[in-house]
């Protein structure tokens, strides 16, 4: 999921710097592009979260609770680091436990995704501000 956030951030920043700032696209096209990227990222999150909840023996439909922002932000972070059941559950056989490298890679990607996301959002809002006020 962190890779998806990093990809969204880099594509958003690229659209702002290479296309909107150079006058190739306007504010409405930039907003549509960023919105479509957000929908794609949400689709990936939905599918991955449903599979993760089934690993923890929750039904896949319970992922809809994650659509509420305050709940989703907290629960998604917890789901990333919870261990799945070590026995078969209602949704299939038990998964093999994550090794140290997999957990370390997930933590590093999370720590990289946070500042990259912030950087991309700052660029996006600055570009929107300049486009609205005729700064380019």
C-alpha cells in the first residue's frame, strides 16, 4: 500500500511540475487527473484491505468500514502489522508468517511514503494556487 501512495505522490508531482506549470494542462485537467489517480489508489486499497481482513478471519465486506476517514487511517496502519491467524480460517488456508525482511521493507516504505506524500500535496496545492491566481 505504501508503494501505491509513493506512486500517487510522484505522478501527482509530475503532473504539477511538468504539465500544469508549463501550461500544457489547466486547473480542471489537473484536478481530474489527480482525482482519477485517487480513485485508482482507493481501488487498490480496497482490494488489498479486503484480502487482509479475510486473512484475519473477518468478512471482506467489513472493509467498507475503512471508508470512514478517521476509522480507516487508524485501522489501516494496524492491519499492516497484525499477524494473521496461524490456522485455516473461514476464508482459506493460513498464510505463512512474514519474515524480518518483509516487515522491515514494509516499515521503510511506510516511512518513505509519509514525507513523499506531504511533498506531493504541497506541490499540488501550490500549483492550484498559482493556476487560480494567474501565477504561471
